C-alpha cells in the first residue's frame, strides 16, 4: 500500500482512508458484525487510516470502530473528532457546537474508552466553535498531546484564518474538509494556506457521497433514513443536471480501464502528494474497486481535459443544507 505524509510531524498513513460514518450515522445502522468484519478486511487490504467521530451515532460508531480495530491497534491509525454539543454521558446531541476546553477533555475520555485505546492518533475539531477562541482549542489539544492521549491535531471544515490561529499554538497535521470534483471551493483559499503551512488534506466525500461513482442517476431512490434526501444537490433535477460531470469522468476512465469512482479518487491523489482521500462504503467489492484508484495514473492530458471540460459544467445546488453550510469555513 502506498503511504502519504500528513503535516510535518511524522504522521504517515495509507494513501486512501476509510470513513466509518456510514456504519451508523448517515444512514441507519447496518448489521454490526458485518461492518466490524468489513473494517478488518480493509486492514487486510492495506488501509491503515480510519475515520470516526464522537457524534456519529452517538456513540455506536466509535464503539464499532473500537471493536473492529482493538485487536489490530498497532497496525492502524485512528482519527476521531470532538466539537459538537454531545452530552458525554448520555450521548444526547443538543444540536450546536461546543469546544469548551472542559468539554473537549470529556469527549476525549469517552472516545478513548469507546475506541478501546490509550491514544487517538489524530484528533480533529469537527466544526469551529465561534464562541471559543481557536487558541484555547489548540492549547487544550496541545495539553492532551503532552499527556500522550492524542498524537496529532486536526481541524474539519475550518477556514484559513482559523487554521492559521490554531496552527500557531499547536501544529496541525491535517485538515478534513469536503473536496472533490464537484466541490472545489477549498482551492480558493484553504488549499494554498495548507500548502504554505505544511498541513495535509483529508478530503471527505471524495466520491460526492456516491454521485461521482456513476451508480446514481435521477431515478435513484434513497431509503427514508438516508441523509442525501435532505441535500438539494441530490434532488432528481440536480442529479440530472450534474450528470454531465459523471459523463466526463466516465470518458476519462474508459481510457484507463478505470471506473468513475477510481477516476474521482485518482484525480484527488494527483492534485497534491499530501492529500489522502477519505471514502466511505459498506461493501467489500466497492472498497476493493476504490483501492484500484491507486493504480490509475491520470496523464497531464487527462487532467487538462478534466480541468477544461469540467470548467464548462455548472454544478447545480449546494453540497449541504443552508444551516449546515453556515457552520463551515469559519
Ligand atoms: N468532517 C466531516 O464533517 C465529515 C462529513 C462527511 C463525511 N465525513 C467522513 O468522510 C467519510 C466519507 O464520506 P462519504 O461517505 O460522504 O463519502 P463518499 O466516499 O464520497 O461517499 C460514500 C457513498 O458512496 C458509495 N460508494 C462508495 N464507493 C462506491 C463505489 N465504488 N461505487 C458506488 N458507490 C460507492 C457508498 O455507498 P455504500 O456504502 O452503499 O457502498 C456511500 O453511499 C465518512 O465516512 C466520514 O468518516 C466527514
């Protein structure tokens, strides 16, 4: 498995990461043992970087990841996140954010317990808390690192200013933000900031929450618990309009014998050597398909074509509902 470095502090991970959110958060919890097996099969296939969060479930997702990875703990890196206002005892989520130092410390104790581990390899703040200065958040994580409970610090969906303020107190290994062929806003300000400061990027939803794989079209129906029912970009009309991007990816893939999912991941891998795409799947054959992206070498001509043809395709609708977008990029 190819490896990539995130940040300057020595965090090295497999070039693709597995997101565990789909095992009980974005959609209804599937068969638990099946998901535990899938996570372990991912390790067998060389993935060593796994992503969860306190708020996924809460707290079933971390428990599931802990159950799967405890026997393999020394072979893997586990990333989790704090920052939503989740009651650390009951798991009741009050809706908003909370990065008060005391709340961070309680969240970390809970995560360590559920993950059945003595250290979190990468601890992200899930969303910026406008009521807590970034310096206080970074200072709290710095202390947790000093205590050995956390190895590396990350932010999720933070804007350039927050990244700079946090990084000045405790160097950041990685930013986790949505970035893909149909969500390119980070290119404006965030990616140049990461490059300047030597911070890695872990793009979530690299497959456009499934859309860029070409297996979803305007007639696809999601089950009632599926989060995508609430996203305008997944309305049948938007899916129909945005199909042009999938068509482009498919044409490029055909030259390499690659699927659209593989091209979407290979495109991210080709952007920067410090990008580690974070995909999610609940199926082993898709996991294997996605790992195939590591063997797809897009040429300069392919990348130019994606750039020029892609720039003529207008992506319809926002990536998240309005109230969720407001929390991003603070
Ligand atoms: N920091 C944050 O705020 C944040 C937000 C969202 C996500 N995340 C993290 O990022 C991870 C990935 O996010 P995501 O699930 O939105 O990403 P994604 O990889 O873009 O999309 C996952 C979706 O694509 C489908 N899929 C995966 N591979 C496929 C393939 N080869 N062919 C067809 N369909 C395929 C999956 O379906 P099946 O499961 O049915 O295979 C699932 O519905 C999450 O698990 C989570 O850890 C973080």
